[in-house]
C-alpha cells in the first residue's frame, strides 16, 4: 500500500502474521565499506536497499569501486580495490542524510595519502556534529577541516599518513569506534580504542572475518586494538534482519489488542538486543525461536503477542544497546501500567532530528502524558491515546513509531511526511497494511 505523504490508521484492526524486516542497516554499511577496500569480490546477500546504504555505495562508486545495482532481494557484488586503491573523486562526495556514511567516510579517507576529499550531505546532515569523529582522528594525524572548527559539514579531508594511537572515546558510539578502526587499517603502528561502555560490535566482527588483525579485550570488550599490515580479503556476507526495524513490530504486537507477530531472521547480536531486555522488563509475551549463527552474527525469529505491560526504566550502559529503539519504546511506555523513565539518552538530540523533543511533541498531540528532560523522557502510561494529525518531522524512526502509536489511538491518525520511513525501511507501510489485512499472511 503506497501511503504517499500521509498515513492513516483506524483503531480496531489488529496485527497478526509473519514479517521479514529489511537487512540490518549497520551491517549493510560496513559490508559495502570493507568490501570496497578488500582484495577480490565481496558478495552481499540481504543488503538493505534504503537511502542510507545507497549513499555509502554512491560515495564508494565515485572513488572507483565497482558495485552492482542494489535492488531488494538481489545479491550485491563489490569488486574491492584494496586498502590503498580508492581514487580521488572528481566531485564532492554526497552522504545524503546518512550520519553513518559521513562519519565512517572520515575514518576511511583520512589516511589516503596525497588525495583530497570533500564530504557533504543534506540540510539535516549538515547540522549534525562530526567533531566526535574528526577530533580523535586528528589525534592520529588526520587533516580535516570544516565549519564550526571541523564539527559541521561540508568537511574537507587532506589524506596523509596517520600514526597509531591510544584513544579513549567520550561516548559509546559504534560510528566513532568504526571510523577510528577504518583509519587504523593504514596507520603506522597499532591503534587502541577504549570506550566508556560497549557499543555495537559489527565492525569488530566483520573486520576479523575480512582478515584484519584485531584484538578485543578489557572490561566487557570495551578495548579494541587493531594492528595494521594485514590485507582484507573479499568474502560472502549475509546481512540479517535489522533488529532496529524489527522493534516496531515487536512493540506493535505487544500493545495492540489481539495482536501476534513473528519477525523472522532477526539479528540478535548481544550489543543490539537491549530492546528485548526492556520488553522482558515490561513482562511482554515474547519468545525467541530457532536461534542460529549466520556469518558470525547470531540470528533468530522473535514472536510477540499482546498482553498487559509494566513500566520500565532504562539508563547507563543499556542505552548504547537500544539507542535507535528509544522512539518506539516511548510509544510502548504510553501503553504500560505505571511511569516509565528514560535517562542518559542525550545522544538522541543529535540524530536525524532531536528525537527526544520530536517524540515528546508528537506523542502529546496523541494525548500522551510525558515530561521531556535534558537526557530523556518520563512517560505516564495507561492514558488512552486519541487520533490526531502528527508529523514525522522527516525522521524515519519517528515516522514508524507514530504509525505504531496510531494502532492504539482512538479515531483516525494521519502521519504527515511518512515517506521518511524509506531511509531505513522502504516497505514499512506496505508491511503494516498486510499485517492489518491478512491475519494469517506473511509480509516480506
């Protein structure tokens, strides 16, 4: 179902069936990047054909990497050019709306000696902070210039020989860590990255699989040391379903009367499964089926059915494991018994939008009772939601969260700029329509 610029939902329809969500966005980006600088061919199955990974692919093509067309359900072939094979592009590299593309490109390109690069993006991306990556890269010898002292795009990179370093990151960010590891591949000497808390570890897993010399140690795997010199070799990569996309269906099933949804082939990397921990804290009716390992990543099917929910509290080290799921968890909190509290989530203020502020604004329009704090939200559950005119404010995760909230709001809800969902989940609205319309059907 093509909903165009608005989406409507009437209360009373339940959600039942099986769905497969698009490939994991984080893994998709990394498969393209590591395949590009490997030797030989990398075959990627299940790559997410959404706007953000397409931005990464476009940047790589502009630097001489051959990547086959990216279409849903088709294997993507990347012909690697080796660690030092990227060519200087003829034009500015356009990262679109993708913060992952821009931040990881900074690390990838900083050590390309003698080559010049300029990274830019859309209006939203040009307002997002990049110093968290550019500053530690400068500590390795990188030469990066941009607006606001190198914090804002457009960003110019003068490729140069980098040196290894020991770098403590101020925040637990997989993007910062991954950029530093990419830079470390061509540095002189080893680089150690130490995080305050463990962030998602897709880069470490995949770099090892491609042949990088990398050690993970320290408390809870927070210390990652990469030794340069090893060549990366192309390999087959199977991208599991994105748990951040699955989270919308898991919460939708938990809060919608009569609902039961099974999400198949979901990545269950322990650095990403905070959403399951919170749903268990809420006493949701959840079970993991058919757990297995695919290309080094744990995978399984997750079934959730409707039932009463209790309030939750999340903070501290749990936040990096579910930072992208906080918008949909805010919707879950509206339907739980008691007061839910989200703390230590100030990272959400520098995503595609200020997600704390946007979710507070939009949920209030639906009748939610909540308080926005400097680093989170306090949400009073149990208050019936009502239909309203709401707006994604161009944020993909907000758009889908509001679509789920509409399932339990009385009357009709219209989600303006719902097309934003295509950034990470191009078929979200079609899958929603199928789960509403066909109690025994399957969405793919």
